[in-house]
C-alpha cells in the first residue's frame, strides 16, 4: 500500500471513531441499507446452496458405491453354497442391477450435473467478491464524504482567518460527494437488478436437478424391480403383516441356541 493509501486508511479510521463518539455526523441511506441486506442474504443462501449441492452429489456417489459393495457381499453370501438357487440368482441379479446404476450414474449424470448445476452456482458465487468490493469502496468513499462535509461545516460555523480554507474545503466536499453519489447510485440501481435475475438464472438448474433425480429414481426402480421376480409374491404381504419380523426373530433364536453364540 502506498503512503497515500496508508494516510487515507488512517483518516477513515479516525472518521469512524469520531462518528462513534458523535463528533461527526454519519450519513444514513435506508435505501442502500435495505438493498445491501437483501444482497447479503442472497449471497449467504447461494453459498449454502453451492455447499449443499456438492454434499448432495457426493452423497449420491457414495450411496451408489456403497450399494455396489453391498451387492458384492450379498452375491458372495448367496453364491457360496449353491449358485443355482433362487437366492444366488437374486444376489447376482441385484449385483448386475446396481453395477448398471453405478456405471450409469457416472456416465450419464455426473457430467450434466456439473454442467447444469455445479458450474452455474460457481459462476454466480464468483460475482459476490466483485460486488462486495464495490460495496466496500462505496463505504470508504462515504467516510471521505462525511469527513469532508464535517470539515466544511466547521469552517462555515467558525470561519478561518485564512480565506482560502473554506473554498478548498467546499471543493473537497463537492468532489467527495460526487464520487460517493456515483458509486452509491450505481449500487442502489444494480443490486435490485441482480436480485431480480436470480430466479431466471437458477430456473434451468432447478429443472435439470429435478429431471436428473427423476431419471435416477426411475432407472433404479426399473432395474431393481427385475430383481423382485426371484422372490415369492407373498413376501410384501408377509412384511406388511409382520410375518417377516417373526421369521427373522426365529432365525436369530436358532443362532442363539448355537454353542458358539450362546451365553457363557
């Protein structure tokens, strides 16, 4: 930072301190404050959306990978004794189905998700530092303007013996006000435009996410439905009637009666 920049930083820090003690009047712009608050909320929501969308996709990838590992184990369980049994065929069919789902997920959905959801979110979030830089600059120029106004008013209320001081202070005030007004007017005009554009900007991403979720669910239902033909038609009714719980409890009881599982 140059000496001029350091000097400005010290002056602004002094102005802020004097404003806190009530010695310099602080400009209050309700319109800008409201728009800035809306922008900050939007920024926070977008950053959370970016984080959550990544977590969601990571979770989907982890789920399909875990599903594949489960299928590997089940196929081993059922195929260890009799590869021609219905259980072994069901285990093999399940393994084949989840392998297709896992492969299709990476092949058909990963690229589109990145293109239509992750990248648009990243591009939107990339604007926030730029906007915040403009807001920070506007706030600094506001401090310069408040300081120049206070200096000019003091000279008006208590004229100096040096007749050049007031015209110089007036010029500094006018220049500071002009720079501040330009930045402030730009932000007050463009922040609402940015907020209005957020819905049409994210519309395609929202639609794409719904379509991809639907595609994954439909393909999962279709592929896993084929595995059900290896099970008896009565299984669903037995589950609803609580009979499967009883069957599981019966097998657990038989396991408890084994010497290696029984209590010492």
